C-alpha cells in the first residue's frame, strides 16, 4: 500500500487511486465504481468450460509474459482450479492473495476491486463489516467473475502480483480479447 501523499489528495478531478488510503474525491470514487459496474455488464460470455479456461489462462500468460509481469494467474470454479500459472517473479504470497481475492469475488459475484471500492464509500472500510475476515477475504482488485449469459457466474479469473487496479485491468483485457475471439469464432 502507498503511504506517501497521492496527487489525488490535491486535485479533486484526479482519478481515484485504490492503493491510496488518504482523502480522495468521493466523485472520483463513484466514477470508478460506475466504470467498473459498466465494464462488468459488458464482460458476458455465451459459455465457459474447461477448454475455455485453458484458452483464457494461456491468453493471460501470453499478455503477462510479453510484458515481463511477475504475476500468478488463476481460474477456478469455487475450489476447483481450472488453470494456474506462476510466472517469473511471482511469489507464494501471490497464491495467498489469489485465494482471498477469488473468495471475495465468488461471495459477492462482482470483481474484487469493485467490492473493495464500494466498501470505501463514505470514508468507510469493507474490512469493518462483520462478515469480512481478512484471513479469508481481500478487498483488493484482481479477481473478476466469469459470467455466462443465462447461467450467471461460473468461474473467477484472478491475477496477483501488480498494484490492484493493474491486476484487475489485466484480467479485463484478457476477457475482452477472449470475448472478441469468441464472437469472431461464432460469426
């Protein structure tokens, strides 16, 4: 976590920084929440099976490897791990974060970044809720539900190793590319 002052504290128009816990604009927080909610609505697949999990996982590996990102990647259905990779620079701690972030996204059926940001509305902390056990859950970004139209959430794709918004955005980028490939294949 960032303990140094963020530019967001000095500029009310600055984007919200999820890694900064000082004072930030509530409007910036609401704008980021709205963007993530809209994003989640567009990431809907027609289906998702184990071969899709492999394809999405390999797409994430390719994106991360090309950029030399020190991440762990995981796709799971609750406790059933469909895909897992630990790239150079990732540590065992990344696997612990994956467990906690995935559990949060699975419980709330929303991206873990969105869950954490909603918990910060009004200057609050999600960690102050009675159900939130920090040993089991993490309100940090990087876990994104895989939603199938007509079925609901069928899996969670998670990345750990980068700042939380970058973890989230890497998963979203891969899901968008996967969705584009799927649409091309089915047209």
